[in-house]
C-alpha cells in the first residue's frame, strides 16, 4: 500500500517547526529543578568539607597524643 503524498511530506517536515516556547509553569519547574540541584551540590560539597576537616582534626589529635607519649617516655 502506497502512502499518500500528504503523509509523505508530513514525515519530511522538520520537527523544529512544531516547537512551542515553554509555558510559565514549565519555566518555573526548570528553575526549581536547577535550584534543587544547586542545593544538593552545595550540601554534598559541605559534607565532604566537614568530613575532610574531621579527618584532619583526628590526625592532629593523634599526632599531639603521640608527641605527648614520646615526651613522657623520654622523661621517664
């Protein structure tokens, strides 16, 4: 069965001609999605920084305790 010429030319029609600008609701959803993504990224970065700082603090504490033990052993 051969397709009609109108169907053939409809398939050839570029899709960008059917584009419609986003509605206000779609724009608002996009803004909210970007805001949520930014907040999630900030939370992730903050958590990583806190973990790194806690690790550094633990390392400083271990070093100071080791120095104190070494000093005590040197004296005693």
